[in-house]
C-alpha cells in the first residue's frame, strides 16, 4: 500500500491536519471526475426531506438528534447527578492519529488515581473512537493504549487504484478501519455501555449527514441499552461514519426507517462541521437550573491550538491548503471559546487540554506507529500532570506555548 504523509491524507477537521486540497481533491478526484464524468453511485432508494426528519433506527427509540433542532435540549435526557456531586462532561475532539494524545492523557490521568467518572462523554472523529472507553473508565485503558500504539496505516485504510478514483466515492477504502472498530468495540463493550446508560450516564457521538447537511448527534448509550437485533452493528457503523473523512474515505450508509419505509442515509466524519461537540447541547440547562450541584466541563483536544509559521509559496496548492487550515483553526478556536463563554455564564468549571506547541515531530506517514507511540507517551505525561487550563489559550503560538496549566484539579 502506498504510504501517505500526514499532509497528504489528513483531513480530520483539525488545525494543522488538512490534506493538500489541490492534489487530493482537484487533481486526484474532482479534476478527473469532471473531465471523465464520474459514475460512482450508492445502492439506495430515493427519499424525501420529510422522511429523514422523521427517521428513526429500526426497532429502536429515538437515538438520533439534529444539532440545530430548536428543541434539542428537551430531546436529550441527562440525569442530574447525586446531591452535591458535580455533573462532569468530557468532550473529545477529532484529530486522526493525534488521538494518541487523548488515549495517553486518559491513561496518565488514571495513574494519578484522580480521574473522575463522567456523567456525559461526547466524541467526533477519532474522539468518537476514544469516547466509549473514556465513558467506561480506567478498566479499559489497556484497550485504548493498544488501539493507538499497536496499529499501522494498513489497519486504517487501503488506497484505491488511481484510475478508479474518478469513478469511486473516495480516494481510499476503510475496510481495515471497519474491522479495527469491530475488534475493539466488541459486543461486550457495547453491553457495558448500555449498562452505564441505564444508570443515567450518557455517550454521544457526532456525524455529519450529507443528505440533510448538519451535525447528527447519536445517543450511543440508548442504542447499546436497547434490544434491537441490529444494535451492535449500528453502534459500530456510527463510529465508522464519525471517522470517515469525506472524499478521502467513503461516506457510510446508515439504515433508518421513516413512514414505514427503510431509507439509507449518508454520513461522514463528525469533524467535518464541528471539531468538538461541547456545551451547550450536551449539558442540559434545565439540570443546571434544577440542580445545586456544580458542573465541570472538560475539553480534550487531540491537536494543537495555534498554527505553525509557514512561508507560503505562490501556488494554487499552497494557498488552498493554507486557507483550509486557517478556516479549521478558526472553527476549533471558536468552539473552545464558545464553550468557555457558556461555562462562565452558567458558573460551570472549565478545563482544557491540548498538544502544546513544544511537541515537535518530523514529517511522517499518517498513523505511523513510532509517531503515535511517542505522542501517546507525551499524553501520559500530560495526564499524570493533570495539565488542564482553566481558560482558552491565546491564538499567538508563543503565548500558547507559555500557558500555565491549572495548579489544582477540580476533583480533589
């Protein structure tokens, strides 16, 4: 399999991780497709807008919500914590192989004996793959470590034959990633998540619908706790969709039911629109009003929070790539900042961790094992230090690099 560097493949909707748009999209996909007339298609029956709005998973309760629904907060049910206990929410960002940071951080945090139990965990893209184990707690740290330190590119994707790309739905296929998800998100793991859901804890994963452009929020615990025959397959398929970078990886068909008919929806990487799924949707304002307990919001960003200097060349490829990076940085920073504003307005605690600017790595292949192991170890160190900040960093790289982490942890 031809190796791709992180710059060539990395469209995970995280700063510093965009692929070369012109080479991959224009030259590799859009150009030939426009010249030759691509004929890729999906095997599904057409349906109408009203059907996707009313759609639900077969034999399941309402387990999918739209992020822009006016009544989202009333749709998502989050049980209040016990009297005096904080409502802890953990949001895990996208980031491709930089998910090794989050996996390492959680492992290191567990080693301090101070990693709390979270009432709500959310994830998109690589964060969606970490989220089930983050919810289940330290007993699953070994699985997280294996998932991010023992894999290679061959476990994630397989390149298509170059001449077939214009007639396909993606540059690469994700059969290996689908098998990897099945290896770690076993029936037993899904059943354990269902048990936590019954206790009132919640796990949400984000995807992006291509049929109804917008973020879909999936109640993974409700799926796991249900008795639908296809619940295990649906759980894994949503994880695959949340990690399927559009154009680079094929969209994922998710079977739903509407008005007595089966429909097949197309979903892609949850980080395509939102790199982070945090407040206010995941922390119900009603709980904040009714509960005397404090709320603690934790944002674990699998990436850096400031851009790297790069002298841009006067070429279409360089300009396109840098423009996309700037847009993605702005999106992430806006998410982190808006969560901070929400926390301040509600009196919630705010905790942020990310890969510092001083972490440096040479150019390497995406999902290169040595890189991921190094980043995992770095994450472990940061987790042991409980390296949380209580406010967003400056967009200035020098300021970010010198940011001082919290000196105390809210769970002490």
